C-alpha cells in the first residue's frame, strides 16, 4: 500500500510543481499534515541533504522521502513517479509547441504562473526559515550563523558548495563545544 501512496503523491507533485525543484517544497510540506511521513524538522534535514548532493532538488527529495519510507524500492518509485509527469507533458507539448509558442494565451498563462510559483516557494522559505532557526526556541548561534552566511553569499557570490562546506565546519565546531 505504501508503494501506491508514494506513487500517487509524487506523481501529483511532479504534475503540479511547475517551476522546478523548489516548487516541490510546498507539496512536500503539505505531506507533513496529510500523510505524517515526516515532520518539519525532518523536512528541513531532507532539504539540506538534497541541496548538498548532486542533482535536482525535487528528484533528490523524492528519492530521500521514498527511501526514508520504504528503502531502495521506495526511493526508486518516488523518483520515477515525480519525473513521469514531466515526460508525459513534454511529449504532448512538443507536438503543439511550434504551433502555439507565440500565442498570447500561452504567453499570458506563463506570465501568471511565474508569480504563483514564486509565492509557493516564498511560503516554503518562511516555513523552512522558521524551522531551521526557531524550531527549538530562540537560538542566537543559529541566527548569527544565518546572518553571517547571508552576508557572505550577498557580498562574495561564491559557489553554494563553499557555504555548505563552511556550514558543515561550523556545525562540527559548535557540536564539539
């Protein structure tokens, strides 16, 4: 039964998460309430792991959740279910794209979908922000680290792996104290 549920949920996520991997986050957040497969803290950890491993975040998250629930078969099934709608839609759209790519209706539709997806990602950001910084009360160390990394990212614009590595080093140092 878990395999069917994984397939259905991740197929829906793949079908409706327009805008890439980050657009899957509101759907994954909703699964906390509807399925209870993980909690907000675990979701934050999954995001950190998915962001720090190669590949698209949505695919990494699907693999992680599926594996978390049902091992390797669950990870493979959730990943397959997430990407399947994209293949289906691309095959259908590619047949019609050349005919409708300059249509004002198509252009207008995508002009509206972009801010909607941005809003969904914004809600996920707020949820993740609160969970990461305030899940166990006010933690000044976490807030200071967040502000330092935010400043460094804005000022120096290095590759994300530099900041992930720096965060890992800081985490080890703070755990040793």
